[in-house]
């Protein structure tokens, strides 16, 4: 049967090849005490992993608002698979009239409050209809008296499915006490030995006192930063399973540097004491900038998907253009699920660092290592890499080596010749002498405890902010002595930050190693040049490479096969040589990226445009109002007269809001 998506029309109650079974019954699952509260109301489009998850979510919402839940209808296919359901307020409908002498009084009111949900092709359950209004009085204090809150199924309390960058992104939040690994601070829960063993594998391994440390950490950051964002995920017993947090500077930095994000999972893959996952970008100085942190109980697809959706929610649903991760099938699956439109690259540096570990025991290891580096870093076209790889595996008889097979299967994600059109902003070293330092380098090692890390967290951020401020000042105030007579160098020394200009300067200097720029062919306005370059290879030897450069004078376009501009954001020596040969004195504006410029004013006050927020979301409303009031403060503090006008205007606004809150 063809399922009907919410993007077209809601599914009807009748389907030709499906039979319906109407169940008028309470849902009673395995006995468990419900922990936590859910602040989000049900919304059309929310998705869940299972039928039980939908029930658990709506039951949590009902308990918080003070009403009970009944399973009104469940629809089954002929195969007895559930495909549709309806949950209602326990006061929905009316009881059948009784002929007894002393019938029980009517307790139902025909309440319309309900949700309808349906199994989609993705095998997730999606809410397709919602009614929140009740026709009777509900009070949160009465929630504990309803039958549905005494028994609950084993809902996994996972996140909601988020389908598009345009949609309002929501993550299921649970407010609950954070409990230590030994159970300190936990609520008394019925013991089930087997389930407890399973749950221990599905929760953060917190030491005694860690819960208090985490709580104090979040409370302190919220007091210091009104736009501090955090979310936690709990398992079936109410224990902490995952958490994510980001401060306002991270959220604002992402608005400037959202093109490339590295998701660092080193702590999970290398078995650190802290299961930290960090989201890292790169600023206009080529420095690492933190875009959020998370702690995970495990490295499953489910955990990664929860974390990625939490981060995407924090960033208002704007996915990056490119994502860099470690080599992991789990990560690849999660990234494809949450960021389907982003270019996914594997960290080349981490892969090459694993070569000694994975291949060190082979007889001809040194020769294999040299050949691998040459194939990865020196080939310019996919067919060249394919030929070099085939020679390596055949000559050294390693075709059946498992890791080599996996590397080849993933080649399009980590070998530079396959992603030369992807901008990675220098976060993915593509040359042998390049490195990229972890954001928490020097603050975190395998034996660092959670308390020690959270104590050092502020220090790491402050150091990062100071380094950026210092680089800003040096870039604005220092002038470069131009080393060559090339005007390209003088031009960008006035525009680019110091570090990016140094990178570009190496390309200007490298123009001296390029020679014999000859035309290969002409195709309309596009001319293909062959540029020869002398490069150093293993053993301090030098050899000549041939590189094709396309040049279109009418459009002022230049494109080199080495792909440096696409990868790093500045022109290579080969393209510069062709421009110079054609008498071009200035680099065309299209090849001067704003993200590297030192004259771009960057403010770290949260800035949400009205069109980019969900006005029904209290978090988004708060963020937008906070941004607006910060602008008022900035303008109002510029003079005494403005200060008085601002105070008067704020008083008028407050008086208007107070009047609006008064009962009619």
C-alpha cells in the first residue's frame, strides 16, 4: 500500500487493503515508574522510533498538564502490524448507558483533546493531527492520580525526527534529577536485575559527585549567559544517557563560520575517561572555534543521531555545508540521517596516523607507507589514484587486508582527488606537512575526569577567545613587508588576516617553482594551460609535475586541477602563474573570500532574524528579544540623552505589557 505523507494530505481512516480493529482499552505496559517531564506540546510532524515512544511522550505531556491518557483507536493491517493510532484525553467520549439500579456517575465530558499518529515508510511514527484544547478543567497537581501515569511502556525517550533545515527543529527535553552512577540522588525504582544490567550500558558512567558537578556547571553558565543552551536525554530509569550544551559565543560563531564543521569523537573512539564529542569550526584566522559539546553513553547510531539533532536545534536548523568526522560506519550512518545535504569527509590526518597501527606488522611496511602517501597526496585525478592503489595492493599482496579494503570502499570520503570541489577551510590537511590541532589540546587526555574537564572548560574557551582577539588586533594593526614585486601579494596583505595571508604568501613564493606555462587547447573563451612545477618528494629528490589550469578571460575565471581554491579558499601558485602570464595584476573579487577578511566586523551578540525563528518556540522568542534589547542597550548607552530616552521607552513598554496582563 502507498503510504500518504504529511507533505500532501493526511492519511484517511480507511484503506482498501487494510482492516481496522477498534480498541477501547487502556495501554498497560511493563510496570515502571515514570521519570521526568516533557515541556514540549505535541506538534504535527513530530516523529518517534516506536508506537510505545509516542504513548510515552503523550503520557509525559499529560502528566505535566494534569490529565489522563486513553488509547482510543489502533488500526492494524491484515498482517496484524499496527500502522495508525489515536490517543485521547481520558475524559474523551461518554460511557454507555447502564441499566443497573445504581449506575456510576458520568465522569467523561466528551473531551476533544487527542493526537493521531501514523507509521511512515521510514518505519517511524509521525504525529499527523493534534488537538490540545480540553473542555474540562485540568490542573498539573492532579496528574499523578490518573491510571495511565502509574503504568507505562518502555518508550526509549529518544529525539524527534527532524526532516529539513527549513523546519522548526525540536528536541525532546526531559526535566529530571541527574543521578550519579551509584544511584545517588535517584528516585526509588522497582528493581529488575536483568533490565538494570542492560540500563547500565545505556547511561553515562558518572562517578559519585559528578551529578552535582554537572548541575552546578549548567546553572553557573546559565546565570552568566542567558542564551546558554543545553539539553539532556534520559534512559528508561531516568538516568542520564546523553547531554549537549553550547554557549552564546558558539551559537553566534556558527553564524559566521557554518560552512565547515568537524565532529571530534576522539574521546569515544580512543576510550577516554570522558565520552566527549565536540563540534569544531575554524575562524577567519584559521583557528579552531568551539561550536558545542556533548557527552554520550555509547557510540551507537541512535546516540549520535540524538546529539546531532540537539546541535542542529541549537543552531536553529541550519546545517553546515561540509562535515568532517573520524572513519566510522556508525558516524557515516548518523551523518547521512541528520545532514543528508552536507558533504561528508573523513579526517585524512587520522587515517594516515593509523597506518603504522594497521599495517606496521607487514613485511614491506616502509615501502607500503611511502607508496600510500604518494598515492594519497600526489595524485591529481581519480584515475591516477585508482591506478596507484591497484599497483600497491597487487605489488605488496595486500588486496585481502581488511583495513585496506575498508579504506578503498571509503576512498571518495577521504582521498583529496575525490572532494576537490568541497570547501574545507583548512580543517582537513591535504598535504603531508599539515596538521590540525584539537580544540581541547592540552586540557584533556585519556585520564582527565569529568570534574577536571569542566573546571578547565572555561579556561580553554577563554584562551581561544584571547587568541582570536589578539589575532584580530595584530591583523588590523600590523603591516607586511611584501617579499616579492607581485601585486597579488600587496593586494591581499591589505585584505586578509595575517595567518591566511601567510598561507597565500607561500603560494606567491611558489610561483617561482612553476615554469613553461603553455597553451594546450582553446575551447571558445576558455584556454587550457599546462603548468609545470618542480616539487620535493621523498628523499629530498625533486621531480616535475604537470598541472592543467583553465582560464576564461571574459569571465575572469581560473581553475586549477590541484583544487586549492575550492579546498582552502585562496588561489594556488599555478592559477596565479596563469593570471600573471595574461597580464592580470589584481586577483578577481570572486577569489577573495569574505570569511578570511580582516575588515569584516564580527559581533558575538546573538543575532536571529525574525524570518529565521519559530515564534511559537519560547527559546527562539527569548533569543530574538534578547538580541533586540542588546541593540537597544548598545544605542542607548552612547550619550546621556539617548540613555534617558531609552529608559523612558522601556518604561512605556513595561507598562504596556503589565496592562496587557491584567484581567478584563
